[in-house]
């Protein structure tokens, strides 16, 4: 046993196994070759073994990325994906800038097929990074050889293309995690990360996550890092004004919940004496000395770095959680968002961001806007709820319903996952004794088992029933109500137990039965798909550029006419393809315009009634008690507000409801999030190509085929960019109805706020006059 093994076991908190590894004579080389069978022999208990496997997997990846992979691995990778590119680079340019070994063609100018340009095989996940290294090495070598080429403009063009390849990294995939306070979101994320204390969780019943938290991989070092972004000083000042208005309301019908939230936010940052102070006093610089980033005009992000997850969790708690039991100053009211970077999670989160969305709102305009923006960027959504209330509770479905337009029509969500937590929290006696199960075959069978097996059986039975019930609920709540959204195949349910997954002593459930490994696999698969796409795009780009370089080396007098002919063919093809796209877009425009006109006509008749029923005087608030305060907050926030229980109120969208109802079905056909339809713009983009099969065949055995190879990669690059642009514009188009209503309504909202302010001034003056009269 060497120092490497001992240090790793100590670093990973497996020091109790040092003697075991020493007895088996495990050195660095054998340590890196350990497999599942060896893991089971060295670490018998399942819990520690799974954690060790994750660490071991990460160190293997890390060593490969650092270039310490074996020569045979790198050679295999190069041979697999880059032999052709290496060959293409070799005969390019001599140090003197003259062509070395220029290709010679027969008098017909028809060169033999170049095997070096056969399309590279897509690399497997095991060798992706080696393939990327081989590609970058190849590119560097080619550029070095091109440095002395007299055609400076051509070299600059190539350098520009290479730079775009290196910087053209795709956006990360966002996975939004919903759930009310106490549902177990933080514990779930911690279990997935293998870090029980990474995100502060609800150990204290009075605490809850109050800000948006993004969790991603730390790709630069081994530290646990947090980036804390603050709202602006002006935004906090407006927030205080709003809270003071709420707290100073002396109306008998005031909204006690809004008063409670306003008081809690002021006291969290300023202490219990902050409530009675003036705005001027509360905005004094002395209150913000510990967070200079808040007052900085340029740097509004605070950085925290720690050696362990638990240490970071402790340091960021005051920035992320509201907890009236904590005897420290809370900064969460001033925080916009917190990004946590976790080391050794490349395989899980290199291209993924877990977005922990707070289970409550506070009608803060900045956080509400950020919430809406991030929601529309989520490719996948996890709805987390306690299994005991998963099927019966209405709240998660209300959150999904109110968020749906931001996720689907106005977003890019392709997957909705319902996660039932705390599945281990069950009383077998009560469960089996329920009227539904009493004296059933399951009841009679489990009664014969031991305590542990009986509890396991109850957990598994309840998990199966929950999946069936939630599937039926999703069908009733979403599929039937929104038939224009094809969501049936992308809804799934997981029943998880973070507690049992991390239970190393006498667990009731096997690791697989906790379903945390399956949930991790979902993330790993998503991450791997994104990684493969990035590698494939890079390889394709390099392949195209090298084709262009090869083509430049093949110039001769006979190619002038071929270029002219090809140019004309490509131009004609482009015009033809653009004509079909123009026809499709014109049809879509006219169809949507017609439907929108019908929606506008319906809105004129029904929008006020809908607004009254859903927002202004909703059935749930028949007595109207305190609801005027909610409407006041709504007006201050230009028609949008997230309440303390996570409910979304959007008056602007409600007023536009009839217009949305008119276009939704057509809009879903034109801009589907998953798959394609006959009317899909994405499908039309995918099928677009100015290089026809006949054209490729005609030029197949000529030097011009190299130009076609380059044009094909450029075309694919532009189509990918265009699809992303269409997705972004789709969101803008869909939200434009709400945005336009908001612009029209803004003067109304301002009038309401002004009326409230004037009433306060009149009230204050009358009180002052009365006191002077009787003084």
C-alpha cells in the first residue's frame, strides 16, 4: 500500500478501511483498476460502498482528463476518431509556406476518393475527452503549419472558425425542482450528490429555503463554492417601501399573511427593532458593512469557498434560509440567487444545473422575474412532495397548472417528473389495518413476515399505488385539460427515500429500492447525451474546416469552372429551399393571425369576468378579507405576484386567457417542445439543405466534394443555431400577449398605487391635525 491510496482513503473519509486495503496490498496501480467485485470485497456495507464507487469513478475520469490515461487508451481514441484528421493535416504546408507533396490528379481532375475524409465515427463516452484532446491537438498542428501561408485573410478566417468551435459550448440543461416547504427537496438533492450536508435542509421545522439555488459541478478545483448574487440597492429600497405600506395598514381587513411576511423580512435583516425605523434609517450604509458586494456598483456577487460541503452549508445558511431560530443576521431578503458548485460531480452535473426553486414567494419583483425567466429555460421539471400527500394534495397540481404556460408553451420543458419523498416514513400496522387493505392477501401475507420485511413490503406496495394514482391524476389534470400538449410519454414518477439511501446501519430498503440510483441515472444519461452532442459538434466542425484546408490544397486551373457551376447550383437550391420555408411561415402567420383575431373578440366579451373570478374577487376569497392587500401587491408588481404558499397570480395573463385559448393548439403544432409535427418549424429546419443527394453524387469524385463537406458542416452548425434562435423567439412570441397587456395595464396599476399613497397621506395629515387640535 502506498501513500496515494492512504491519502485518498483519508480524503474520502474511508480511513477505517486503510488496514483492509493494506492487507490486500492495494497500491496506486491496482487501486485505479478496482472493479465492482473488488469493491464488494473491500467494503462490504452497501452505503459506504456506493459512495466509494462514485468517488472512485470520479478519480478515474479526473486522471483521464489530466492526461494520465494510459498510452493505449489515448491511441485507441485517436485511432477511432482522428486517424483521418491526422492524415489530412500531414501533407498541408511546408515551413517555407510552399505546398509539400501536393495532390496530383489525372487530367480529368478526378482524384481518387480520400479515405482520410471518411466521416469520423462518433466517439463512445469512455473516450470522449481523449477524442476532444486529439481533435484540439490536430487543430493546433494544422494552424501551426498554416502560419506561414501567404493568404493571411484565409488564415484569419480559419482562426476565427477555430475560435468559434472552442467557445461555441452549448447552454447547460436546467432541471427545475419544485416543492412546497418541507417536501424534502434539499434532502433529495443532497442524496443525489452524495453529500448529506451540501444544501441546508429543514432540520429546524421553522426554517425554509427562501431564495433560488442553482447547483452545478465545480469544473476548476476541489473546493465547495458558492456565488451569492444580490438584488440592487434600489430594488431593496422599493421592497422596504412596499413592506412598510403593508405593515402600516390600519384597515380591519388587512391581509395578516402579507403583514407577517413583511415583518419577517425586515426583522431578518435589521433585527426586531427594524420594523419601527424609517426608510432613511434602514438604508444607511452601516447596515451593509458585512456585505460590501451589495453596495458595489460593479461587483454584486459574493464568493465563498470551503473545503467541505457541511462547512459551506453552514456559511451560506443565512443567505438562503429564513429561520427565526438562528441567532445571526439573515441576508436572504437581499439575495437574488445562489449558485453552489460541487466538486467531483462531472459525470452527474458537467452539463446539468439543478435549480432548487423556493416553495414560497414574497411578491419581490426581482425574484419573481428571475423565477419566470429560469422557469422558461427548464428542460425538465421535478415536482417533489411527501408521499403521504402526493396523490391527494391539491397544491403541487396548482403550482404545475399555474406554471404550465411558462414551462411548455412559453418554455422548453420536455419532461415532467413527480418525485414522492419520505417513502420510508410508514407505520406498517396502521397501513395494513386500513379499511382498503385489512384482511386482503397482502395483509395476511405480510403479517407472517418479520418486522423489517413487513415494513419493506408496505413501502413497496404504497410506492406502486402512488405511481398508479399519480399517473391517473396527471392524465386528469394535464392531458385531458390540455389535449394540444403531447405529454403522455414524458411523465414519470419516482418514489424515493433519501433517508434509507444514506442509511449505512440496518437499512430496510436496498439501494435500488430507494430509487435514488435510478434518479441519478436519469441525470447521468442527460449529462452524457449533452456531452456526446458537444463532442460530435466539435468533431464535425473540425472535420469541415480540415476539408476546406484540403480543398484549398487541391486548387488547379480546372477547378475554376467547377466552382462556378457549383456556385450556381447552390444558389438555385438555396432560393428553392427558402421559397418553401417562406410559404410555410406565411401560412403559419396567417393562421395565427386569424385565430388571434378570434381570441381578441372573445377577450373583449369575457376578460373582465375571467379576471374577476380568478384574480379580483376569487371564489376562494369570498369574504374578501385582506385580499385588497394582495391586489395592492399585485399592482406594485405590475400584475404578477407569487404568494407565500407558492401560488401564482398573474392578472395580465388572466386578461389574455381567451387569446391564449384561441392559439394554443396551433402554437403547439408549430413549436412542439418534444418531437416534431407535420407543421413544426423545427422539422422544416432539420430537413433544410441546399446540398441535394444528386448534387453530392455528381461531385463525389472531384476535389469539389471537399467544399461540399465543409458546406455541410457549416449548414448543420447554422441549423443548430437557428433552432436555438427559434426556441428563444417562440418564448418571446408566446409571452408577447401578456407583455402587451401589461404595458396597457401599467397606467392602471400606477393609478391604484397612487390612490393608496394619497389615502395614506390624507390619513396621516388628519391624524396630525387631530393631535394638534387636542394638544
